[in-house]
C-alpha cells in the first residue's frame, strides 16, 4: 500500500479486498470470514460482501465455512511472472546452468522481506526441489535472499527488519539484525554465498547476485543441492564457479558493465550529498 497516496484517491473497498487476499500465505491457507474481520479490524458484514465479490471473480473459493485463494490469483501471478523481461532473458542461462550441473536452478527477486521465485529450471533427478515459481522464501534466512539484501544500506535493512529478534527458520538463521548485517558484509565481499543445511536440513545451496546496468542487485540465481554439505571440495568449487559465471552472463545481458555501474553509483552518491 502506498502510504503517500492522498486519501481522496483511495478506494476503500478495493483496498480492503486486496488486504484480505494478502492474509493468505503458506501458514494460513484457509481462513473464515470472522478470522479475516479480526485480522483487519473491520465488520464481519463488510468482510462477507468482499469475499462474495472475490469469490464471484475467482480470486477466492469457499470450502464449507472457510475460504481459500482461487485460481484467478494463480493466473494473475503467472501473468506477472511472464511480464518480467528478466525471466525471458534469464531462461537460457538458467537451463544451461541446470544442464551443466545436474541440479535444479532458481531465480528470485525481492518483495519486501521475501525472496520470490520467478523462474526455475528443474533437474531430471529423483530429488525434487520444493522451491517452485511463486514460492516465497524469508530473505534473511536463505542464501538466495541474502544475495538480494547484500547491497542494501543499513538504514534500509532497519526499515525492513524492525523487530529485535528475527524470525528463526533453522539453528543457522541470524537472530538479530547485527548478525544478518555481518553475514551480508561477508556475502558482499565474497560475491556469492554457500548454504550447507542453512535453511533446510540436508539441503545445500549456492547463490549469486544479478546486477543491472546501474549495478543494482535486481535478482539472484542459485542451485539446490540435495546434500547436507556440498562435497568433495572440487565439486563445491566447480559449482560456485558455474553459478558465478551464470550470474555474470545474465548481468551482461542486462547491460551490466562494472566500470560504468561504478561511475553511475558515484554520481548518485554525489547528487545525494549535494541535496
């Protein structure tokens, strides 16, 4: 929601309808109208009218006395992913990375504090990664997400993660913003990140950032490896090199040129300081 939008331009009914859809996630797949009313602090009669409208449009489906998201949400999500030019540009590189390594490759973009998978090149192995197009991952708790956060200034990190203790997803999850910031500094200096069961037990991952013409991190790509630790070291080093190469190739296609990006960033810093 755009907090800066003048109230006269807002449509309360539309705003509340979208807020209802945003209540659903992987932990809350089905909700009753009273649940929605309590969560949003609005009358049940208002919720009833909104869910009826959303149901008629296909955005919600009724199951007994509760509701779940309808197929129109999925269709809209896929249309959004299809509209991202970066997915078209990235698809050949992602499929090549999958073919070269034999492991599933994913690309994510950031939505607030989440990393959202927008492209996947699935391997043909027996192992099936549970990260699919549309999957949302906690950015602070995954190496793919950390790649999307690694260049953010501290003030932006504080605005995203306002709580004292960060949500924990595994024993390795950074517990505080200070711990996360330390990991991000290491990620930024290294240029990639490796996860040995960092987010999910017995699943490892390698991720690297993708930059656009300005040098901004606009996406991250990675491999999912069904091992608690990527071994032997020769395999680990080879996979890191292949992920970094794929990220660099994609960045090149997005017209990222390190020298030009550094100049643009220096100009932006100069303009900000001049204000």
